[in-house]
């Protein structure tokens, strides 16, 4: 796989790098060894993009950035780094210049929006008892319980942070739509994927957590992108 790019996985809100576990296993089965997963602070888009840029800069060769959910906004902002050869969006935000994840969310409010709850410290949680039905209804109840208990809440203000120069405007991109997504409305995913002129767009009958519920298909899309830019 020496001709292939390093794959850098970027998680979203209410989760961490471990949300990629099943996709990482699938990529490993395909022979990928150069895989990294960023652990974002989820404090601001600027902070999260900078953390991602630093990981990209540590890689000696080309990088394929893969973002899930809010991670799509992060790779849109961080993907202008010279090392980045391509972008893969997994049920993800792909904001244009001046757009924020929060603004896009308001265009078509997702089913689970009512299950978000801010705390007194400014963090935005997904109610633990609503996590399974909201985020990952196609996983087992036990997996949903674990994800809900171990969720990583973002600072609510990060939702309003805007992208300055979206990398998908200049870098080849791929997109996976989740048709049963209750966190990012499928209509929003369809619009974002269409305007970026993605090389490939696939639609999975999946929840927001397609990276965990449909890892084989997600890994196949990442592999397609890696083959194209490698």
C-alpha cells in the first residue's frame, strides 16, 4: 500500500476517535496500515481544524482526510493543507464559505434536534436516554447505551463557527449520505454532496452512525477515494 495516502479520520460531535473503530478494522482488512484518527477538543472549529492540520503535517506524504458529521466542517477547513490529496465526507457537514454547521442544520431541522440539551458550562449534550434513537438507531441498544454514556459534548458555540475557504472547492471529494439520519437531515446531505461535485456519492439506508453500522460500505468508499488519489 506504499502508493496509497495516509488516511486521517476526523470524528464529529458527541463522539471521539473510537467511533471509527469498525471502519478502521475494515480498512485494515483491505491492507491499509497508515491510518490515523484525530481526537478533537470540540472547543471551536479553529481549534479542531488546527489539531487536524498538526496531525496532517506530521505525515510525510499525501493524506486522505475523512470526516464524519461535524468532522466534515473540520476537514473542509483543514483540508487546504498541501499534504491533503482528497476528502471523504461520511454523513457530514460540508459548509461553503461563510456557512456553519448550525446554519445548515436550520435549513432542514433534523428529527433529533429536540433531544439536544445545553448545560450550564456551555456544552451541548445529546440526552443519554435519547442517544440510541437519535444517533445510532441501527446499532444495538447496548452499543447505543455505551455511545450515549461515553459521548464527548462540544462547546455549543462551535456549532456557529463558519468555514473560511472550503477545501472541497479545490480538492477531489467523495460523499456518503445516510438516508435515515436523524442528526443531519438527509435533504441537507443531498444538497451539500450535489454542490461539491463529488467524484462519487453513495446513499446508505443508515443512521447518522454509518461509520459504525455500515463500516464495510464506508471503508469501500474510503478505499475508492484512496485508490483515486494515491
